[in-house]
C-alpha cells in the first residue's frame, strides 16, 4: 500500500525568506502523480503544484518549486520569497496514474507553515 | 464558474444520531470524492462517486455511506454517530474519475457530543 509521510508538523519562515517542506512516500508503482496542496485557515484546499513521476524535470509554479527525487521517493516543496499569505497547512499527496481500476489519493498528515513578519 | 459547495458548513449532533452532508460539484464535473480530516490523521479518503456509481472506497466502517445523483450532486451519510466521527468532511470534484486534478469545497465541520 502507498504511504505519504510529512515529518515536519510545523515550520516557520521569515517573510521574504525561502523555506523547504519535506515529503517522502512509498509505492511499488512506477507511474504516479505527486501533489502539494495548501489549506489556508479558511479551510478551502487548493492545489499548489503537481509533478508527474515520468517527468524528470522538477515542476515550478511562480515562487513554488519542487525537488523530486524518484529513486529516493522524496518530494519536497520550496517556497521562495515567502509572503504572509503563504501561511497555511500544506499537504503532500500521491495518486496513481492508472486510469482504470481502483486508485485514490493518499495524503500526508500536513505541515503547518507560519510566516513571520 | 461556481466552485464546489458543501452544506451545511457546521453541524452539531449527538452520539447515536445520523447525519447527511451534501456536496455540489463544479458544473460539468462528474466525479465527487469525500475525505475526513482530523488533526491526528490528516485527510483520509472515504469514497469516490462517478456517474452515480461508487468507484473507490477507503477503509471506513459501513456506517459511512454515500450516493450521487444524476446531476452529480453527492450526499454522504454517517449513521450511529460516534465521538470519533467529529471531523472536517471535505468534498472534492473533478471532471472525471481519471482526472488527477481535484477542486475542494470548504468542508462541513461535524461535531459529535
């Protein structure tokens, strides 16, 4: 069974600085998606960034980028130039890329990010 | 385009009662997934519905059930509520069961006393 582990329950970063959130996962599949979701205090979860396992290039979305290490099964999120609005709970998630059969999202337990002014 | 809506937003129930939560997906989306979010367990997948059929199911007892209507709206029912069912219940919609991109609703906060 697939698992997703986020070992940092809470992180803090100074405004304008860079922070990296860690995520490791375990799977026997070779083709899958990895995601980072952000859940601000208002609780609406939004997708931050997505990585397809077959792509070697790390995904980037503006100030958000990932470091995807497939062999190590590691998927960290780097937030550059941190802003107060980045304060939220961040969830790492895994999903099989299968298009038939049963598959589901597996979420980590989350990392709460605090941004200090 | 309107987002995913969930009703009610807050609910207080007593042990032993049952509850029904509702989720309206984004227009055109046919897949609806339900998650239970608790501080200790994070997000746990409950089930997914697509075209009125349950496609996937998580490891929850049979007290948790759901259904989807022809307009893709979905309901989740929890019978014989227990204190441990207190959680934020999130609904997410996607275009199809194979779509990887999910859009989440604001959630329903259920408190069981």
